[in-house]
C-alpha cells in the first residue's frame, strides 16, 4: 500500500472553546500518559504565566532536556479561553514542534536525489513554480539548474488529488519554515489546524503588504457566549478592540483583532495585531482574541512580542485603515465552513482551496513513540509576510546552491545561473555571501553593491544591506557600513540584524551612547536576541557603569549561557 492519509469521521465532543474531539483536560492527560511511557524527557512542566489583569489564561509548556535539544527552544506558549484549553494548547504546541523536528532530523525519512534523477516520480514542477509565485516562462529558463539540485525528498500525500507524492522537504521548509506543522487529538483535528494556519498567514501577508482596505466587524454581532465573555474582559480593563474581516476571496473565515490600551501604551504595553482562522467565524474570533492575550502580556507588563503573520504597529495613527474601516459587517456575513464532523470541515477546506487554485500537500510527522497525530501541511502559492518579494525558482535555487555547495563551487554554479537569467539581483547577492564565506571582503562588497544597483524590490533591500554592512564593518570601513545600515533601516526600521551591526560600528568608533540606542532598538524588535543584551553590557562597561553592565550581561546569559565574554566580564567587573 502506498503513502496515504485517510480521513475518518471525527465528531466534535468539545466545542465550548476550540472545537475538539475530546476535552482539553483529557488531551493533557493523554499526552502525559504517552510521554511518561517513553525514555525521553519531553515536558518539564506546564505553568500559567499571565498576571491575571485580563483574566485570560496563557500557559507555557517548558521543554524537557530531549525536547530542548530537538526543538532548539525552551518553551512553547498556549492560548485559550479557559485554563484547561490554554494548558492543552501549550502541550500540543510542544507535541507539534517536537514531532516536526524529530521527523526533520531523522535521515530514515528522506532520500537525497536531484529532480532529474527522480524523473516522473518528482513533484510536478508546476507546483514548484507556484510555490514561489514565479512566472512560468522565467521558471522554465532555470529548470535545468533546478533539475540538477540535490534535494531532500520525503513521501507525502496530495490531499487535493488524493495521491502519493514525493515532496522536496528542504525546498518547502526554505520557503514555509514553521508555517504548516500541526498536531491534534486526531488526524482531522491536526489537518484543520495546519490548513487554517496557512490560510491565516496567506491573507495576513496580502493585507499587510498591500495595505488592503478590509471590512470591520461589529463586535456586538458575535453570539458565542465565550466570545462575549472575552470581549467583556477587554472592555473592563479599558482595552480597545477592533475586529476585521481578512477572509478576502478565500471563502474561509479569517478575523484579525487589533488591540491597544491607551492607559499603558507605550510605557508598558504595545499595539497588538494578530489573526485567527477557523472553519467558523466565531471560532476564528476566539483564536484571535486569545492570541492577543498571549502576545500582549496583559497590556501592563512591558513585554515585547515578535511579529509574525501581521506586522507590529508602533503608532496607532498608522493603523487608521484598520481602526476606521470604510465598511462594517456582521460576524454572520463571513463565510462558514463548520460542521459537527471535523472530517467534513477538512473536506470543505480542501475543496474550497482547490476551487481557488491551491493544492494541499501533507507529510505525516507523527512521532512514533508519542503516537499523537502530527502533520506538516504545504500550500504552494500561499503568501508569507516574512518572505522576500519578487521570489522565483531562480532565487531559491541560488539560495540552495549557497547552502549546499562549497563557496568556490557555488560561485561557478551562480555564474551558470547568471548566464540563463542575466541581470538578477540575487545572483550577485548570493555570490557576495560566498565571497564573504571565503573571507574575501572586498569582492563580497562589490557583489553586494552590484545587487543594489540591479534594482531589487524595496522589501529585499534590507537583506543586501545587512550583509554588505557586516562585510564593511569587518574590513574596518565603519562610516560606509553605517551609511549602508541606514539605507537598510530606511526600507525596514525593524531589522534587529542591521541595528546590531550599526551598534557594533558605533561601539568600534567608541561612540558608546549611540551604540546603546541601536542595541535598545534591536531589543525592542526582538527581545529574545541574547547577543544584544550582552552588547548593551559591553557599552555600559565602557561608559563606567558596572552595575548596569552586569545586569545586561546576566540577562544575556539567562537566554544564552554560551556567551563566554559576558560571563568573563561579569567576573572582571565584580572584582
């Protein structure tokens, strides 16, 4: 029998919060029972982390030693309208990540071959082209290069055409990354979550990139008792909520919620903008409202969240097209694909996306020991906000070449790609990366400059500027590096890598106060980057403020204990 995903009847037995086949408390009990039977340390503990102001529960599932090693993270967050659902969500997030990365690191799941070697057994090239929104004629020009790429293939299932397929796992992971993994109490639950996440990211990307004017949704039109209870909790604390219909033309309900607290913004809170997708509008709203609580830190804790599907507003006036929409609709006006049987919901999702020209591919990533259904679902043609504009088969082929070949060989292959489609910015960009890897900084800078002169899309400028500025810094060209950083920041002010390079240049120029401002800005964008806390510590060390220096070094080590210079400086400062 070939590789197949067979949908079974899955009646909903729990619907108060999210739609599930079993209650959240039973979900947690089953997981703990299965995890305890394994010779693996997956879950250390779960704990509630919200401070209670909103009274909307947020949980952590803290990774055990084996889960930390496999996932590369210490914890997963969970959300829900009740403590039980929030804890279950945190646990299943851990299952999803642990299963996915366990699958990805197990070579028995893959074969390594070029598309040419697989021949007709390879995934249809049309889906490869669609995955990066490439022009068909342009994609055909670079097909000889693509056909020669060694790729990592695994068995998957085409949910749309109901057939086994060979999927180039590393190609789609390069494009999708963490978008698409899911886990659930049954196959149908997991697939629903994975498909809805892809749709959510797709429409969020389109709305944010194109600044689409979407309808607002009247809050009093929601009828679900839990939704009304959640809205009341926000209102009680004076937090303003705006709901928008992001469904666009998908036929699948996606609701975005923008929330902010005029009393605490910007001192101890942020403007939060996030979305939820589900088969029904009410459940989509529930996902969005609880996601806001997960990201917001009760709107009084000074927490910073990392934007994903939708960007982060730093000025409420910039969000006026969301807070003051031209049209308003009721929740009942949104599409509704819900059914009492989750199998029917999955079939509805597959069918309506097929009508829109989307194929759904899925890889079973269920961990054999846990035996909790987990999948990696792929929707070629879906948009992702984090991905570069003007993507193409050529661009991603160039990236794979640089990742999988020795720099000298990669430069030859990039020259061949250049001969097939001359004048593309990305061939110069990736050649610049290869010269940087060979520590040939001057040649790298020439290539990065050529990439800039070839007119890349504005959203692609920061990547080029980031690497070019780093190369200039390494050669001691500090003022040119700062100029390059500014070009990148003009295109995207929220690039922590560029802010870090700018801070490092100022530090090397002994302008420690300016360096601090750059590192602070980098931490505002991404508070999880330990190196910037350490860099702040070094700035305060040079500014003769040892107490602050030790504080920031210790914060860095809390996140990343491997930063030795932070530990060494603490010892010196304490002496």
